[in-house]
């Protein structure tokens, strides 16, 4: 958990002493957050231009060789980038850090390399640029020689001092990344290395890396045309290389390496690189992306120094991918879209020049704009992700959403809708779903209902579902689709949340859906059990609590037997049992049931359902400060379980943290540790904006929670302004009926007239 974990214990301690009162209103704190996917694509192919730039930039600054006059140990190394390991695409961590070091996957040569470090005195790792030489050498050194002194000369001029220091050590590693930089005139010689290796009772190792084409230059055949000092330097370098045990690392990963990565690494950068591993090396893929992104950004200036039209062309292709269009598009489509990105009052190159620059083949691998088939192109994968994380998730222009929605097949429009939804563009999502719906995809109404889950009763959703049911019946849609639509219609008409809807009307619809599903699909079909859940909810909403609870308990028992304990049917049943246990008069037991459900949801799905929200709402009914304090400690400990928390989706992680801040700060009116709560909320805002974008529901919620803590600390005006801004942003993005809007407006009213 990084630096967040350091203050969790302080937070827990503070929470234990807090006396928490209860919300004046009955609204849940975090109901229905939009689950914004944090994953996006990492990718691309390596190019010679990128390789050369990376190689040039990888000449790392000198690593500190001494600590208090003594060499540092290998185990003390903390910054592999200073040793020549390339940066990976950035990964935002829950604690706000940006991780630029991808997880290490053992290569096929790792065992051989570790063995060589124990047996040999000079080990040289050879491979193509960015094949993973430095990383493999670094990891092998850390594992095999952790107690050895570490010495790294910055260049040839530092060799005498570095080797003299090595001679004074019993055990040491001399690190020579890019060995060719230490060879040549006034460079390393076999005679200089001889004394270093002479003493059998001392273990001194030279560990070096070298690019394949540089190694080839020192082949004897390449020295035939040399003379004088050049010939002498070539021979000296050859003699040095004869002392080394050479281990070669392949650019393309083997099937075994890919299998290890897929099975053992939970990192989207690695997994996306694996998707391209048939064509490109994983290490190359990871290392090339940042430089290619920089090439694109550097091209935005005026022609002829820049390539503004080329940059606009790439921008168009990138935004098409960010909008969910992953297939290559005709160049004519790109030409139309790219005009949206042409900067005003800037000299631009011709279209042909722009296209040539953007598609320039680099070492037969890739380009910013990748030609895929005749007259069709696709943006280099990595650029879309870098654009989001580097520039703060800029919005895809509305004109692009409209163009993409019109361009794709109606069958693909639902996928575009979900992309828009995860990018916090509800209006674009609805347009794409309407395109699919009008083309006969009536299940688009189900998708719309799911997207609107975080809304209060919405007549618009009911209208969609009623139209869908009618059309599905007229066109003879499948029984499963029609029943699913009817079930959702009953759910939305009825009491999805307390004090809303028409449960009497919904009960009739739900009973019909259950009967039809049992008859047409079977009593044990998943859809039948979903219909039963809807029916149970309406029974309870009409005051028939015992019937609702009995149905929910049956869902748990039979659902677990039929589908397994971790199936969503069993989880839904457990949720309903807690709901009707609370409504039946036992809120403390309901909280306990929801607590176990939260843990299991996180374990199985790596995301949250509505259980945490219901715990918060139930606390309004239970006047027990000790329970509040205990739940705060429970939540803190849950977050501190790194094996669980660090693998959550970003939205669930932010949700847990903002809830913790809310509880620690005393919720709406109670006393609490406002300082600790404010610190947590600020962390959520900072990391959430980077991971999810400033418009994400969880980020807006965290801003309101932060504002609340500021207000509780005495700055009422700032709290009011921040809450009002969060509410306006929520209304603009999600609409007035969204629960995030309800929550932020409620707090804005609270600070408009503070106690």
C-alpha cells in the first residue's frame, strides 16, 4: 500500500477514540457508484527511432557508489532506472504513487544467469535493444549476490578508481551496463581486469550488458579494414570479450515465459504486452511506448519545425481508440476526423506529408499510425493510455462520439456505449445504445437500465424497458431476452430503493415473469432466480417482510447448491437476506451480514456491490458510537490487507477510502478526527483523478467528503464552494437524478446553512 499504509494505523487509533453521531437525513452515502474501469490499453510496437532514442536516453547518471565512505550493497539498491533499466508506462497506485517499474517475469535464462554469477568472474548479457538485458541482470544480481558490494563507474574515465575500489573488496559486483561505452581507446583491457580475477578466495564479478549489434562490431572479421589506433582498440575490446561468459537474451518471449507472465503477474501493462508478443518483444513493447508518445507530443508545433497536421491525424486515431473503436478505420474517415484537431493560426504541412510522417515504417516494426490493411489504419496502442494518464483523462470530443456511433455496426454500438459510460459521458452512451436499440437490439434497454443503476426512479428507463418489451413480443425475441426485459421493468417500476416506485404494480409484473420463466426456461434457470429476487423485493416493499426474507433465504440455500457459493445468485440472496433482516427489526445483524458480504465481494469480484452503502445507511438507525468505531477499524483493516486491496479495481478502491474518510470524520454531524479524514479524502482526490479522471463519480464523492472535512474544521465557505462545484459537475455529467448528485447537493445545502 506504499505511503498510505504508514498512516492507516494512526487513522485506526484516531477512529477508536471518535464518538460518531448519525446522519440527519436517511440518504446512503455511496449508493450506486459508477464502476469506472481503470484499465485501458498499453501497447505498441518498437521502432528503430524509438530504440535509438531510448538507447541514447538510457545513459543513466552515475549511481552513488559510496555510503559513508563504503560501497553500498546490492541489496541496498532501490532505483533500477539509474542502472539502465528502462521506464515502463506509468501505473497509478492507490496511494498516489506512479509505478514506472513493471513486475519482473523470470526469463528462460534467469537460472543460467544466476548460476553464472556464482561461478564466473565476468558475465555479459547480450541482446537486442530493450530486450530486457539490464532488468534480467539486475534481478539476477539482486537474487544471487545481495551481500556483494556494488560499484558502478559512470564512464571510461572512472574505470581506474572503480577497479581500485573493487580490488579492496572481498565480494563485489562491478556493473557495466552497455559495455561498449567502456571499451575502445583508454578503455577497459584484459590486462586491467586480470588482477581483479586473480585471487581465488575473493569473489569479484563484472556484470555487463551489450546490444547485439554492438557485440557484432567487435567480431574479428569486422576488424580487417582497421589500422593504427582503431585496430588496437578493436583488438583490446576483443580480448576483453574473450574473458566473458556470454548469455544471450531473446527479444521475443518464449511460450514458457509468456505462460509464466500470464499465470503469475497481475499487471495490465504486462498482460497487454503479451497480447502483442507474437510480433514484438514484451520488454521492447513496454520501453518504446513513452518515447513514441513524446515524439507525438513534440510534433505539435508549427510547420516546418513541427508536424501539426500529422499530430492531429494521430490525435484523431488515438481518440477513436479511446472511444472504443479498436478496428482499423479507412483513411478517409481519419481525414474527416483529424480536422477537429488542427490548431488555429498554425502553419501546417500537406496531407501527404502528414500521413507519411505518421505512418513512417521504423525498422519494420511500428509507427505512430499503424497501417493494418489496404487504406486502413490504427493508432499505436500505447498512445491512448498515455494520453489519459499523462494529460488527466481529457474528454473525447462529442463530435468524435457521434462519428464513431454512426460509423460502427449497430451490433457494436453497445460496446461503444460502455466505453462512453466508463469515460463518464452518459449522453454519448445513451446515443450509442439508442443506435443499437433502433436497429433491433432490444437488450440495449437492459444495458441502459444497468448504466442507470446509480439513479433514483427514472421514468426514462421505464420508457425504454416498456418499448423494449413491446417490440420484443412483436418481433418474436427469445424467451430469455423477453423475460429479462419484463423482470427489469418490474424492478424499475417497483421499490428498487425504499420509498420509491409502485411495488403493487411491480408485484404483478414480477409474479408473471417468475411464472413464465419457470415454464419456459425452467425452475433452476439463472433468469428464474433473478425474477424471484425482484418478486421478493416487492413483497418486502409491501410490508410482507417474512415472505421476502423466506424467499431470500431460499435464494441463498438453493442458489448456493445449484450455482456455488461464489455465484452472483447466492450473493444476491445474501444481500436480500440482510435487507429484510434490517427491515424486520435487527439492524445490527444486517450490518454483520453485509460485512461478510463486502469481504466476499472483494475476494471474488475485486469490486464492491451495494453492501457498504447499506451498512452506512443502517448506521443512521443504530445509536451506538461503539459500533461506529468498530466498523471504522474493520474498514481500515480491510483496506490495509494489501493482498486484497491492491488488486481492486480503481473505483472500488476509491470508494472504500472515501467511505473510511467519511466515517473517521464523524460522517455528517458526528464528532471525529477531521484532520485524518481530510488527509485520506485528499489522497483519494489526487489518486482518483489520475486513475479515473476528474469527472468520475468516486472522485466527485471524494471531493465532497474532503469539503465536508474542511467545513467541520471551521472553513464553512470553502466547504460550501467545493460541495457546490462537485454538485454542479455531478449534475452536468450524470444528471440531477443521479445519487452522486443527490449526495453532493445534500452536503452543499448542509454548508449553505451550517449549524
